[in-house]
C-alpha cells in the first residue's frame, strides 16, 4: 500500500506539472489568437469607411458619365479598386468614341452667369 501511494505521489509530481505546462501553452496561443482578432476588429471601421468611399466615388463617376449610379456604387463596395479601373477604362473608350464629350473648355463667363 505504501508503494502504491509513493508511486502515485511520484507520478503526480512529475506528470501534473507537464500537464499544467501544456495547458498554459494552450492558453498562451489562445491569448495570442484573441489579441489578433481584437486588432482586426479594431481595424474594421476604417476598412469599411474606405470601402464605402470607393463605392461613393464609383457612383459619383457613374452619374457624371450617364451610367447607373446604384449599380456602380455596389460594384465599388464589392470590388473597390477593380471597379475604379473598369470605370477608367470605360471612360477612356467613351472619350475615344466621342472626343467632344470628354473635355469641355472652361469658360469663366459661364461660371459667372450661374
């Protein structure tokens, strides 16, 4: 009986700290993962704002070129930079097709009359 008790004490002395070390390593990695998620959540409002600006820019450009503003707003939200590149390409094709539509000379008298 003494041997069994002594064996149990010796095993608990050696294996319990090993188990506790594994648990603390697991919680350490969990803490790192939680901290990473918290930093990503902290960046989310800024990213959403930039995405909204891409959508608004695409919608404004689409309105000025006679395209569907809502469609380009949502395309700008989803595809951001790609949508801007497509709008640039479409605008350059429109200007090539009708050069007088692309640029209009600025006249100060027109501005003063408004």
